[in-house]
């Protein structure tokens, strides 16, 4: 699967589409969508490997899902997660990969 496929999956989540519908749209198995959702909940920083936001200026970060603008990168990342994760989870989850 390509990054565009994964971006489409995340966009579909932000619209509340069910996994079966998403799988048909991507032309993959339902299990791939479910497994990717588990991975994103476990490691949310993976979403930011996709082009989900754009830095417009020093204090303007644009959400590519809704066009909302946030004054900080962290604020925009949390905003993006709120599109498809429960609010409280998106507010507290780590945004960085673990240090190895």
C-alpha cells in the first residue's frame, strides 16, 4: 500500500466511514484497515509521516482535513488527531516516536 492509500484511510476515518467501506475504496482487505487503525492508536506519530498538515508560516499550521489553522505544530497535530480519535485520547497521547 502507498502513503496515498494510508492518507485516504485516515481521511475516511475523519469522515466517520466504516472500515468495510474504506477497504472497498482502497481495494484492500478489511483487516488491513483495522490493523492500521490499531497501529495509529498505538503509535499516533505515524499519521504525521503523511502529508496531513502544511506549515504556512512560523505560527500557522494548516490541517489538510478541514483547512483549520493552528498557531503551533503540536496544536495542529492534536487538532488532526481529534478528527478521528476521541478528544481526551488525542489531547494526551504522545506525538513523538519512542527513543531507542
